[in-house]
C-alpha cells in the first residue's frame, strides 16, 4: 500500500495529540508536519509538502483555517485538504469547498472514518461526514412552500387588490358592499399572516396562494 504523508494544523493540544496517535497506528501513514497555526505551516519549505493536510477550521489567535485554505493551496497545490470542524452549517461547508478543500469532517467523526477520508482524498476523491452531506443535500433541495387555501370569494378580492383596484372598485366589480370587501381583506391578511398589499403580492409570486 502506498505511503501517505500527512500534516496537521490544530491549535487544541488534546485534539492534535489524538490525531497524531491515530496516524501512528496506520502503517502507511507518515506524519511530517504538526503545526498549531496556518502561519507556521506556510513557513515550511516548499520542497516538503504533504499529501494530505488535516486542517482545523476554527483556529484561534491568527488566520482561521477557512481563510487559510487559499494561501495553503497556492503554496502547496498538490496537498489535499481535509477540514476538521465543530461546525456543520452549509455556509462554512461551501466556503471551504469553494476555497479548495476536498473533504469536510466534523470532529465527532470516528477515527475509522477519518482514515477512510484520508485514503479517499489521496485517491483523488472527496469526502464528507454524513451530517455534512445532509446539509449539502438540504441546501440544494427544492424549498418547501406552505400553501394557504383561500375561499373563492377571498381569491377574487385578493386578485383585485393585486391588480391595484380600490376597495370600492372591487366591491362594484363583485356586486358587494365596500365594508364586505374590507372584512374579507382583514380575513385574508390574518390567514396569510401578512399586513400589506406588498406582502400579498409576494405571496402570489411565491405560489403560496
């Protein structure tokens, strides 16, 4: 099995020690750099890049792991970056992947899966924790909209409002009293939980009525 060289950037000593211990248990893993900041990693000789970098996204006291991805890739373009994080929100995921990371794991990921991720990115693939993958899928899934059912008369009046008709014009068009139109509009706004014509138009555009 091909030897994989690994570097670590992690400012929490306990977590860094655990990662070092993990790497030492794998016969084909070789730890070549162990840093507590992006800045110290960037000062390493270009002649000795690692195959894979385990990078903490939430580094303190200097450049964050997220902001460090681009300069690291510029200096060591062949190094595959695996983000290790306590965050699993979609915004951070996409920023990291767009910046050049090839894997995104939470720090709750079992060691066995971290080893699997290292092998995967070294073979040219990408890897995400199941919770991260779910976030990505949810981000791209069609957003569910809640449709509110109005009565036929309420729909007629709502359409009149959207068209810009006055209460009296709507009343004349539908052969009802202006006060009746006003009462219907109050009911429509309560049903839709809105307070203005602009919000009513937005509901129509979004397909919620």
